[in-house]
C-alpha cells in the first residue's frame, strides 16, 4: 500500500515563525501536492510538484513556498507564519501528472497547524 | 469554469437506513470523478472513482456511485449505513490530461444509533 507520511500531526507556532511541514511518500510517485483544508471551503491546492526541483503554484500559493530535493519528500514552508494560516494541511501524491493515467491522490493524515 | 458542488453540508441518517450524497460538477470534457472519505482527524481515503465505461461504480465499504452525464452528477449511495460511516465525504473532479483535481466542500455525515 502507498503510504504518505506527514511527520507532524499537530503544531503550535507563533506569528512570524518559520514553519516547515514535511511529507514523505514511499511508492516512487512522480507527483506530490500540498492542500489546505478549511471548514466550508473544501481542499484548496497550495503547490504541486511533478518532479524533483520542479514545482507549480496552485490556487493559494501566497505566503507559502515548497521544496522538493528528493523524489520522495515534499516540504511546505511558511516563511513567516500568520494567524490566517491556522489550518489543516494535507499532503498527497499520485503516480503520474496526468489524472487519466493513475486516477487517485493518496493522502497523508494531515498536519494541523495553529498560529498564535 | 470547472467546479464541484456538494449541496448538502450536513446529513443525518439512522443506522441501517439508506444513504445518498449528492455531487454535481461543471466540466467541459469527460470528467474523471472521485469520492473520498475523511474520518475525524485523518487524511482522505479513496472510496471509488469513475474514468469511463460502466456508469455505476462500486467502491470500498459497500459504497457505489452513478455517473449521469445528462445531469452532471456523480451521487454516492449506500444501501445500509453503519455507525462507522460517520465521516466527511468529498467529491472531486480530475481534469483530464492535467494534474488538477477540484474538490467539493464536503458533506458531513452523522449516523444515529
């Protein structure tokens, strides 16, 4: 089974702190994603990576950056955390960039970030 | 613009009753359609998907969904709900040839004993 692991399930940070959210997948998937989940808003794509060192902005990239130095690892970075970034962050992976070839996203269990 | 609508924010059913969760999409081409379930504090798990072929799709945990092109719908059904089905359910559309997935805002299911 595909496993997507988010190292931190719960984090509490102060405004202005730099925050790293780490995600690792173990099935050699090409694509990795970071989503933000907020009540009533569903899942919104922050960033997407289709290869090592390759990234594309999603729908809400402002205030975030990402890093993908190795195929299995995709990090989300909040350079200066703000209270409006308090949210659930979900990492996902898929085998190929084109939806029709693989279908589904495989999700991690989520990282709940609170910024005070 | 592509979009997914789940018109029911909350649904409450009694254990053993049937269930139907609605999903409508707006997409210009043939969509790839998904239903995911999220238990409290967890990530999303795929229930089923539709790419082509038979419009009635069977999934895990006894769920099924029917693709109706004329109604732009992909409703999720289960004939008899179990207490463990209480969760949030998300419908999603995949844009063919791209990585982009569009999610609905979710339907939270409560099951009464």
